[in-house]
C-alpha cells in the first residue's frame, strides 16, 4: 500500500460522515480527538468505517462498534454528570488504524 497522509485519511472520514450544522447553520467539523459518538449516530459511523476500511484496504475484523455505542448523553434538564462506560471513538483512532493497515484500537 502506498503511503497516505493523515490529511487524506481525515478528508475521507469527513467526506463520508453526514454534514453537521449548528442552529445558526454554521458547519460543525469534529476535532481529531473529539468523541464522534457525541455528534454522529452509530449507523453513520458504521457506514463511514466500512467505506474507509474498504478504500484503504484496512483489515477490520477486530473493529466492533458495540464497544463504543451506546453513548450516554445528559438529559435536557439534568445537572447530573454523565459517567461513560464506553471509550471515545475519534478520528485519530481511524487515522492510526488506516496507517497500521488494521484496526488497532480497543
């Protein structure tokens, strides 16, 4: 496999994920280390991961979305802090896995 840059991998990830906007219609781009679960549904991540792994020929038999979902969120009127029991799934994890040629997180 030819060497691929982090920026190319990130661009493909962002292209495959649905466009997210704020209430003021400003485009929201996830940070490389922000949990994707806070912004995207499991189905969106699954489709992106499948396209990414197929495009770059990444071995992904160890990738299990159930290890990262469901993601707990706070209620609208809750002040109680959310205690996550799932690890965050980030763009950095996908970039590292594509570069390694296999899913290397989790």
